[in-house]
């Protein structure tokens, strides 16, 4: 990337990832290309596109924009889990040690239990806590960070831990789904790999699944390209195009969602019937100091705890503008009682909320009304 472009903010780079379009009369926004085989005469190396499992112009355009934001190579996958699998499975060999967050996205632990442990890879699950992670580093080949963790919303200092992990010879991968690269840049903080589920705020409209891996190592990128080509977890061009389209509004959506998340967290904090509130953007939150050092935006996700499962479920039934659903980062405010999955070790009454794009006053009023109705 030319030096001039490196000074641009992520929102600008997302919209202007390369040179101006040269072609008179061409659309100013990228358009989807639907093709399995492309016309390919003679030497396959003579064309960038030959077959849709290897590459397709719709990925190229979106990956260029993601790469410009990350200042890295970005590679699309069919989902966040496909991206996580591409980082974990090919990198680890029998006898290796991997450090995973005990409080991060639970399917990453499930993937490790099903596919890493049986291959003789030692899995060390540790909380999102700097001392705990440091203690687990000796002998590790790969350290997986998720900060803020989901759903615990704990944070760790990526720069300090990347240094400590590199001193042990370990690769550092960071799941940056919750913050997105607009909210935080793990690669700038020293991580080797960033993994993002585009399904959440990046795509932002709750209508598709997608993921990507970013890395500044051309060799690692090439290995990931080969993994994707051989194992085939590829996104359809339509999903990739829709997600690319969403990138244009990501900055404004995130600014609004994060401001609403903070206002909602503050409103919840003021209530006696709410036992606990977690949001890294709250000044008094245990995650705030680290978050404020390394995050530009604190994310759309907060949690609060009611007295028990029944109260939490009644709240979800009552709250008019809050749709009960898993996932986060969409335009509609969603919430769920997280303990219903039985996987996160959270309180029975804990509700994870993803602040959407509704007017903040309307949303807070709806939440307050639903809490008041619980009595
Ligand atoms: C933090 C985090 N990482 C990864 C994933 C997996 O993403 P996907 O559902 O796109 O496979 C999720 C999904 O909930 C998530 O919350």
C-alpha cells in the first residue's frame, strides 16, 4: 500500500482500496460475478480466474477492501468457523500445544475437542486473563486470543501477550469478530493472524454467513489460499458481494451501535433489579483500562444479569424492540439468555445484548418498560 494510503482511516480505505476505476462508464461499486468455470484458453496461469473454487472477481474486490483496512492479505471463507478451522487445523501437528480461551466462542473449543485433541494436540483452555495466558505459554505452538471475550467481555493486552507468545516461539491468532477491524487491530498490536466472523457486524444485516483471515505474512497467506482451494470452504459470490456492500456503512453502523450499547449499559447500571452489567466501554468495567488502550470502539455487545433464568426469559418475552436471537452485530437489537446453550459457564440470568440501529432513546425506553414489567 502506498505510504499516502496508510495514513487514511479504515473507513476511507474500505471505500478506496485501490486505484480509481479506469473504465469509463463502469459501475462505481463492485458488482457480483456468478461463475463456476470461467473461459480459460490454454495455459491456466494466463488468467486470474479459471474455476470458482480457486478465485472469483467478487472475492478479489472484497478481499482487496478488507486487506486495505487490515493493511494485510485477507482471505474469505464460508463462515467464521471455516476461517477458524483454516487457521487451526493445518497449523498444528501431533505433539503441539494450543492455548485457547475458556470463555471465548464455544464452538472453537468444540472444534478443538473433536479434531485437535484426538490428533494428539494438547489443548490448554485458559480464561481471558493475562497471567493465566502467560502461565500457559511454555511449549505452545499457537495461542488463540479473543478480546473482548464472548460472552464474558473480558479483555487482555494483545501487544504484551503477542510479545510473550513470540518469545516462546508461538503463533498468535486473534478472533476480532466482536470489535471488527474498525474497532481494534490485532495485527497492529502484534498478532500474526486475525480471524473475523463477517456474519456479525461486518455484514451487519443478519442475512448471511461469512468469515475471513488476515495476515501480513505472504507465505502464511499462500498456505491459507491452498487450504481453501483444496478443502473448499468457499463463500458464494452473492454473500461476498452483499458483505462487501455492507462495508461502506460499517463505520457509521458501528459508531451508532457502540454509542447505543454504552447508553444502554449506563441505563442498566442505574437499576437495582439488574445484578451486574458488563460493557468494556463503561469506565468502571474491569475490562475498560485494557480496552481503552487498544480499542477504537468498544463493540455492540453488552451483558446484564437478572436474578434467575425465569426473570431473564420474561424480560426477553416483554422487551418490544429486542428480538430474542443468538449472534450479534446486526441492524436489529437482539438478545438471548446465554446459559440456554449450556456451554459458556455464565449465570442463569445473564442476557447478552447486541445493540442495533434503533433510536437509542426508543430502545432504552423499551428495555426499561420490560424490566419494570417484571416487578
Ligand atoms: C466471537 C466469534 N467468533 C467466531 C464465530 C463463528 O462465526 P460463524 O458463525 O460465522 O461461523 C462466532 C459466531 O457466533 C463468534 O461469536
